[in-house]
């Protein structure tokens, strides 16, 4: 046995415990860091072949492992742009130079350019809805762009479709042809009337007057006028007449349902496009005129009031008028062995030779986790476990130092034999 080998073994043990204490120190320091993944030090023995009757001491080597695949607890916040992943996967972010990384740290806030940036300065990446419904590039970062939400312009959407459902009274009186609203005479009569707000190409409100008039048994006429062209103080006659030729609705006397269930009316919106109103659910029953559903798309000029993020990762802009618009969809990335990813500063990861190939998909698909808005993932560090490891390492370090000290004392004895 070599006394020098014994001393080196003691030094090896002290170095190993010092490495373990370093990971413990990192874990305790980052116990409150969003998305931090606990590191641990694993030991492997170094055995040196010995000759017969002689034992040569070896040592110990260390390797650092990261519990990247273990999820931390979710902590809920008041910010919709705070994001967490419940399940497997990572957000895709990029640094200032455009290099992509993976992260679980989702404390994103808008910067001066409207980009969603986390506490470490990395920008969230997503697929834009500008070119239609996005699909993921499964094996790379192609097609991703910075998620940027800006209040740079107002948006207005012209009305193109609507639904109107109502019950028409079966006992309504029949109106003579000369007095029908479609005749647009001052003496026009009608059985029921409703008004609808629609929007033209620049987002201005246009009010449409919709008249329902019984022309025969189980037969009704639908005529639509632009309210702005009505005679002041009254209604009929309207300047220019109905916006489109009237539509006839025919009902089954036995059921009160339309005999042509695909009924609808198509009309031009003044200074707007073509508007299709679905009338297929209209009925004629023994009850008064009752509107059951009246809905038309489109909106007036409006700015973004807030954003909402769904579980599938879709980022919606909620406008001041209450409408929603899909802007981006956040992808979820993963690898075969997350614990083998390269760990980099800022709670980000990059692929390594041992981590496996990159896979990109969407939340709740293909084993990917769901996106939780208004939440952050805590670190997966257990303080009690770290303090226990610290005490163990301290004791082991002391014991290894005793081995070194013993070897040094024996060396003194050996040197002093000559005296």
C-alpha cells in the first residue's frame, strides 16, 4: 500500500464531497427560481488493480445529474402572460442573437416592442395565425417567430354572416299585396319587425330593419331595409326600397316548421360586403312574435384590451368591443431524454448527443402537456432534502480529511525513522 495513494484517495473523497456541496448550494440558492431543475452529484468508484498481497487504493469520481423531467408545483398568479406546462415538454424561446432554446421558466411579460420576454431575457416563440391555422414543424424550429402583441392599429371587421331565429304567430292577419313592405308604400303594413346592427367595410354601424309579413296561410315575406333611408319620424317609404328582393318563407301547417329548412336571405350591406342571414330555424307556432336568436358577425374599430391564452397554447387578443382573435399558437417541444439536455444559464436547455432528437407539437397532443395561463412552475428543489445532503457531505468530507491526515501522520513517522 502506498501512503501517497492513501492520501490521494482522501483528497479524491474530499473533492467529491465538495462537488456534492456545490450542487446542494446551487439547489438551495435557486429554491425559489421559476422553472429551476434540481441538480445532484452521483459518485462512481475508481478501482486500481492490485497485486497479490498488496492493495492499492483508488478514489471516487463524480458526475452531475439534473432532474429536468420532474415537474415542480404550479403557483398561480394574476398575470395571463405567466405560463406553465402541466405535463411533459418545454417552451421554445430565443436569445437576442436568435438562437433557440428550451425552457420551463414561463414568467413572460411584454417588452417595449410587445414581445413576451421571461425574467432571464429570452423571448417566447410561436406560430402566427396570419397565414391561416398553423401546423407544427415536428423536427425543427422552422416557421417559429417571436410572439409579439402590439397596439399598433385598430381593427374593424365587416359583417358577412348572421343567424336570425324567431317564432312567427300562426294567427297573424294576412296583409294585402298592395300594402306589403316590399311595395315600399306609405301605407305599408307588416306582421312583425326587428332591427339588426351590422358593420360596413370601415367598421361603421349600419342598422337594418327586418320586416316579416304574412302574405297567405303559412306563407311569409321577409324584407330588409336600411334604417338610415327611412322617412324621418316614421319608416315607410324608404329611399331606394328594400336592399334585396324579398324572400318567401313557407311553413308546414302540421308542424309549424319551414318546408325549406335551408332558407336564408343574402343582401348587400351599404358600403360593405355581402351578408348572409340564416333563417333556417324560423317557426310558425301558436305564440306571439318571439326572437330566439339574433347574431351577426363583424365589429366596429377596436384596439386590444387584453390577451387570453388557452390550454392548447392559442394566444387570443380580446378587443375592447369584446371580440376575440387568434394571434399565435405556442408549440411544445420535447426530447426522448430530458434529463440529458445541456443545462445553460437562464434556466434554458439545449439538445445534446444523449438527449435524443427534438420533437415539436402542440399542447394536449402526442403526449405533450397542457399550457396553464396565469401560473408559474416552482423549482423542484426540496429544502429539507438538500439540508440533509449538506450534513451528509459535511460528515463525509470530515472523514476523508481524517484519512488524509492519517496518511500524513504515517508519512511523518516513516520520515522520522531515520533519526
